[in-house]
C-alpha cells in the first residue's frame, strides 16, 4: 500500500540547506515514507497536534537534527 507524500514548503527549504551526503540519505528516507510511513525506530512527535497518518497520507512538517526535532 502506498501513501500520499506531501512535503511542506518550509520542510523543503530546510532540506535544501542540508549538505551532501546527508542530503541524499535524508531525501531517500523521506521518499521511503510513501511506502513505510512508520519505519522501525520512529517516534511520535511531541508538541504538534494531529496524527502521524491521516487518510493514508504522510506530511513532512520539519527537517532538522534529531536532537532538536524530538524535543
């Protein structure tokens, strides 16, 4: 089953600031969310309302270092 993948403009902008080779790795992992929206080791975000998956869609809200995102 595949999911719709939507990347918010601010997340696209944040991704564009990432240097290679991290850029390629992050982009590949984001694209994989279309088929596996909850990969092993993922965590529920705190500080945001809403659900992780709504109507079989994945939305990338923000891109950043894991030490900052999960706070």
